[in-house]
C-alpha cells in the first residue's frame, strides 16, 4: 500500500491535551519557520473537545512553530505509521511569542528565576497511569506478577522513550489497580516539561499499538488511589553546581532552596488551580490516598505537598548535593506540564525575591483547596499570578476552568471518574 510520512506539530494546551496539525514530512524544512496555522480560540478547546467559552472569538491568526530540539520520530517496527511530531511554541504571525503560549509561560518563569542571580531549575516528572491491557488482581501493588502480566507494554514503552530522546529511569507496577509509574532522567526545566509530554504520548502510542489505553486521569475509581504527577526539583547555580543542599540548615536545604520552597507554599492555594486543574483532581487530594491534603513541607513523607527526598548510597558530600531534591506532589495528568512547572517556578522565584521563610515546626499547615472552584478563587485573587500570566492569559485560563468546574458540578464522583478516564 502506498504511503507518505506525515509530521504533526503540537502544543500541550490548558487542558493538558497535545493538539496541533499534521502535514507531509517533505514540507518540514519550510514548516520549521512558518509552522502551522492556529488561532486563539483553539487554546480554549475543553478537555472533552467543545469550546465552551472564549475571549478570542473567531478572529485572529497564530502559528505553532516547531522546536527542532523537541522532535520525536519513533518507528515501532510493526507496520504502523511512524510517530513523528514536534512540540512547539504558539507565536504571532510575525514570529513573536504569543502571550498565552503555555510553553512560553514556562520559559518566562525560567527567566524570572535566573534574573534573581543565576539559579536554574533541573526537574524530572514522575508520572502514574492506568494501563488497560492487564487485569486487576488482589495483592498486585508493586508485585512482580503485575509487572509480568503487562506483557510487552513496558519493554516497548521504554524502547519508544529512548528512541524519542528521553532517558528512562524506572518502570514499575504501582499501588493502585492496574496502575504503573514511569520516571525519566532530570533535565533543565523546559526540556523536562517537553519530556513529560513526550512520555505521556509514548505511553499512549505504545498502548494504542497493543490495542489498549494508557489512562492519565487523576482518578479512575472514587474509592481507589489516584494517579499523580510528582515533579522533582533541584536548584543549580550559574557554574553548574548543585545548590539545593546545605548540611545543618533547616531540613538540609540551602537558603535559596528554603526561600524557593517557601514561595511555593505561600502561593500554593492559587497554583493548585494550575497543577491540579480538573474537578476530578480533588477526588485524589483526600486523606489516606497517598496524596497531599495540606500545604506543608516534610522530610521523606509521601503524604506531603513538598517532600524533601532521601539520598541513596552517596559516595561523598558532592554526590549528596547532586542527588538532593524536592518533590512537588500536588500535580496530576490533567495539567499541562508547561503551565504546572511554570507556576511552581514563578512561585519559588517570588519566594527567593522576597526571602520568604519556611514555616516553623510548630506552625499548623493550611489545607489545600478542596475543589477546583475554590482553587480558582485563590488564583483569581492572586496579584502575583496576574503578573506571571498577564491579564489576557489569566482571564482565558480562569474562564476555561470555571466552565469545566461548572460542567463537573452535576456529576457524581463515579461519573466524574468515568468521564475523565475517557478524556485522559
């Protein structure tokens, strides 16, 4: 059968979906400059598809310009079409970044942090998902049996990641029903977010070729555990040296790292609307489900909002410093990695700028918002968030998520879980 390879250029939008357009691969040289046509209201496509509300109307033209450093080309070798796509930036027709581009939002956050004196973020996304191609049996949590019964999925998935330019770190059967987790190597912030998107799409691409699905919804069963996205973060100085660890300081965190974490905690009620951005997200953030419920930082506690991670078998102080990192645990697969990591970095940078202190050991932690609507209220009231997003982008985000919250309000927990399992 005659075939011609196609290329897809995409953004990961407010809904966390990867959307864009395809074209013949032979046109790629020209498309690297002019990209593909886009419009403002395309950003407002809901997780389920329809545009419920938009400030942009039907007017205006934009383009998604592919980043040559974010190209994926994976041939699964089974006769199926090659997975060939680029992640890119939404730009105006003269090539300037559009004010609502999710990828540029993260880029601006990175710049805001670096302007404070040089620190940069290295990050890694640890992502949980449900694989439908295996059965659920009692006692499967972390079990070799569950690992075995996923069949060829894991090996094919890991091979696809490596072929896509992502360095896999671990793949395991997780605690929940048919739940798995994948971790990849840490990278500078923008690359880390690109790799998070690529990781999700390679999981979906692998599952599709095996006749199944990889489901990244925050919750598939109201009575079960959820699937989270845990973002590992460390600070590095301008000379490329680790700058998160300082022995003897509070929790062994350096002063800049303390201020960075304090900024995240301070802004957490608002940024929760970006990192846990769906109605079903808040069915995960409940007690006794291995997910955070309060705004806290705790050493080596998987129920914390910010977890100070352990160091394993370090050969010396420099290795300790290189391994030392913070884990942000109030995020899930409904979030765009660019918006989630960007909001975290903006908040941390504000903590450094203002030299915010970490809460004392006796301080009672504030509860996380319990609904998307409550989180959106905090976001809408945040003067800092208005600066980070800009008025047009923040208005678009709030309008988008307000309607999503309203649409979910009439659904039972079971209906919410079923709905979002179909979407993600």
